[in-house]
């Protein structure tokens, strides 16, 4: 459902918030989690009556196309002709093993991309489904992917710790510019199944911190943002070190007299009388004294 709504890469460009969703009594789509998420987006959920495929003919046609063009060619397909019973007895030993769920998902996504971008159904007058979508003038209501993280992603279920390289999940490293300077922080990971190029990171209390991208598959823009964030942090650290050094030097500098109370003696000025000319300060004190009256008497 998240992949169907978000129009950003790699999910788009088709998508947007639907006005209504028709469900053919599938309990997974009628679960509380799905109906709550659709209700938060203002989508009407219509539970169709049983045995009424004609009420969703477009979806049924697409399912038949996928069954005949994709699934029938995959190993482990069970809906094809089985042949005589005598030919089925020894079939298990030489049968090709079925795909893993991850490989099966990759096959379905690749076929879906081909159907939307390279297939030309007759009903679309030579256009691909993507071209028909882009030519449709119906306005599309979008919801930013960041606003969908809370109720359309699965929780990893365990606390993790940020490092200087990012956060590790499923044996791979995910990083983002906002992680700079937060090494050692406890976080939790939320993710979209079968789309491991990006995860969402929350703090220990569940508050959303931001997205993180697969480190070895990051785009040039993401790498540039990470480099700029790290350079800015290094610049702030250098400025903080210089400021601390200035404060340290100032604290070690000897201070001069600071007593400015009215009872402190005023500094003495040099004697300008002829008897003290050319003598040192100590000699002037001995000849004239420190009191103004004694200086005047010596001058006379």
C-alpha cells in the first residue's frame, strides 16, 4: 500500500492517494492496521460481496496476464497441466527447486516495471500504461513519504546504536547526513519489506529522526550532503577548540592592580624639582619624600 501511494523513486511516478479502495473480502486488506492507515489518509474502503470479480474487472485482467506471462514460466508453478499420472511419479527427483520469496519478489517487480514501461496493450491504443497514466488529466493527491513512515512501516523490534559510519541493519550499513555527530545514540529501525534501499530511524522513544540510505548504493547527492555535514561539524569543532584555547591563555595571564577603592593611595608622579633632576626614583624618594609638602620644601 505504501509503494502504491508514494510517487517518489523508486516507487513512482504513478501513485497518489486513492479516493476509494475496493477489497474482495481479503482479510489481510481488511485488517485493523490497513483500514486504520487508509482512514488516516481519508480513503473509503469498500468490501465487495463474495464471488463478484466483475466489480473489479481491470484488476482481474491484470492478474490473469501476470499468471500467464510470468508465473507460468517460473519454477514450482502449480496451476499448469499435470499430464498423465504415470509421468508424475518420478517428477519430484528431477524437479527444479522453487524460487526463494526474495527472488520471487524481484521477478514480480521486474515484470511489473516491464508491463508499465515497455508493454503496449491494445486497449491503450499503442501507449504503455505509464504513458496513459501521465496523459490522464485527473488531479493526483500526494502525501509526502516522510508523513507515511509511522503507520506504513514495520518495526525492527530491537534497539540499535549509531556509529561514525551510520547504523547497521541486516548486515549492511545505512547512513545519512543528519547522523553526523550522533555516534553512540540508541535508535530503532523501521522499514518497508522487500525495499532495503532505505530505512527510517527513530530514537529509543519512537520519535522519528529521519531516513537513512544504503551506504554502498547512495546517490551522488546523498554522498555530497554527507560530506558537507561532516565538514561543517569539523569546522565547528575547530572553532570550539580555538575558543577554549583563548580562554585558557586568558586565565593563565597575570593580572595587574585592580584595587580602585577610594582609600587606595594614588600613584606618585615623578618629582620635577632641580634637586632630583637626573636621579633615580629611589633617590628622588630619599631627597624629596612622598608628601607634596616635603617636595615643595626641598624645592625652596
